[in-house]
């Protein structure tokens, strides 16, 4: 019996997700290069903007939902959100919008030191907080919807399920979807907690970081962090070696945190004391 390699299986899955027919770009300024992927109720293609001589991403959706998505993104000008360049309707009636083509990898594929991943997470929190300040909830935050650019930029993608605050939940991804029925900033905070949970899995993160996850993913919205910025600041306290509000430390945890925070100073003092003791022993022989 022969088996397919992981690469072969992924190619088959990719082919299955690819639309049977490419979009008809007749009458537009765009020339199709290749299919990139599918998500958020639409397919995304790499195309050439022949008017400006640049390569962009073109998202095509069969219903009018893409127009609202494009309008939401266009109203969210932030370094962590991909800008929209154009929108319109194709010859077959499907809706499209053009946006910056991101060169990077999904957050789910990012490896490296835990501290580096936590700093990326803080950037994501800031982007989500900005959207909330404009009255928009993403509604489908998950690692595959966050791209990390070639220069370390964190971009929140796929706003197809985004909605205004307090609208009913339309869909989402199990494991990242909050239990309540209305979309609020706390719904996104729940999803951010799930993303943080994934980032710290299989690491030696201290219990305080797991407590941050637990608070962000509390069943009751009122028990979660009040805002995405509060969650970002809590992670900042963890990174700085400070106590976090979500966790009650034991004596040994506090001692370990203080040692980690002041490791260099403690080791220098210990080395100095050891040398003093050694000199005293030598002098009294």
C-alpha cells in the first residue's frame, strides 16, 4: 500500500478549494496571475493592476457582502489592516475589491521565541482595539486570519464577518467563537484569548500567562478584559516581569518571577559574595 506525503495531501486540498472557473476580469484594469486562496466567503487572486503597473490581491465574492467588507476595511486606516484600493462588479455580477498583496505567513506558521510571539500578539491587540474604537467587531479572529509580514508587521485579515457592535453573531470558527449571541468587543477579546492560548501551547510559559488566557476566554463577557488594550497591557506586564492582574502568585512563583526579572543583578551579587567567602577561607588557613 502506498501513502501520500503531507505535501501531496496539501496540494490536493488546495486544488479542492480552488474555484472551478477563474473570475472574468473583462472590462476591468486587472489581469489575472494566479489563485491565492479562499476564505471569508470568497476567493482571492493575485492580479496585475495594469493602470498602475503593480501586483495586488483581488477578492471576489458572489454576493454583495464583499461591498460591505470593503467599506468596513476602507474606513479602518491602520498599519495593522490591509488597505483597500478599489471595488466594483464583474461582468458575471460577482463583487470584487482590490487590496494590498501581503508578503508573509499566517500567524499559525510562525515559530520562534515566546517573547517574540507575545510582542506580535500585542500588535494584534492594538489593531483590534483600533477597530473597536471605530465601532467594528471582527467576528472571526484566528491565527489563519492574521498575516505576519516579511518585516515583522502583524496584519489582521479577512473582515468578511465583521459587523457593527451588538449585531447578532453570523458565523465564526469553533474554538475562537465566544458563547454569547451578540457581537461585542468582548467577543473579539475571547478570540484573542484563544489565539494567545495557541501561541503559548507547548511552551514553558509561567502560570500567570495561562491565567491571562483564562480571563480573556471567560464564559461571561463581563469577566473578560474590558478592552483589547487592557489585554495588551496585561501581556506587557508579563513580559516586563511584573505581576499580572489575572493571576494570584504563590510565594515560589513570585520568587521565580523576581529572580527572572533581576537575574543579572542577583548573579553578580552571588558571585561577589562567593568571592568574598573564598578569600576569607584562603586568608584564614
